C-alpha cells in the first residue's frame, strides 16, 4: 500500500513514529514548527543498517528543516555547518540537548558514525 507516494507505515512503524512524536512533543526540534513531516532518519538508512530505526536516529522536523537535513536548501546554517556530516551532528546534538540522549549507547554509536568527538 502507498500513502502519498511512499510505502504506508506498518503497525510497528506507526507505534515507533508515535513514540518519536510524543518524545519530541509534536514539534520540529530544530525550529519549533508544529507542522512536521514523518520522523526523519538522521543517519540515512543507506549508511547505517543496524540502528537505522533506533529512537536516537530519528527526529521530528518540519518540511523546511527536513529539506535542509537532506541538503536540498541552504537554510539558516550556522557557520561551518554546510556539509552532510555537520548537519547530522547538529541534529544529534539537538537530541542530546533536548532529551539527554548522549548518555545512551545507541546515540553514542551514531555520534561516532558521523565523526563526532568523544562524548
């Protein structure tokens, strides 16, 4: 089944997505917008197999910030944040700042995979 051009979420994916929506309080963690796309994979599925659907590899983003995360628009980038790995580190840092994720082993593994300094 397809929903808006993509495969429809399975029951497990819907439950996982609901967890992400509740954890991120239903808003884009980057800009605070309440109109969000489905949870975004920070480290893309093609790059990270084992933990691709883990809770710390997904974040709520609005359409504008989601496009920024994929490098489709420059957006309001901070200085030095123009490459993909830097965008991934910024999103992982948001999870650490908002939810204390840096204490979780899954988050630490993701952080290392995007070239983050030791925690």
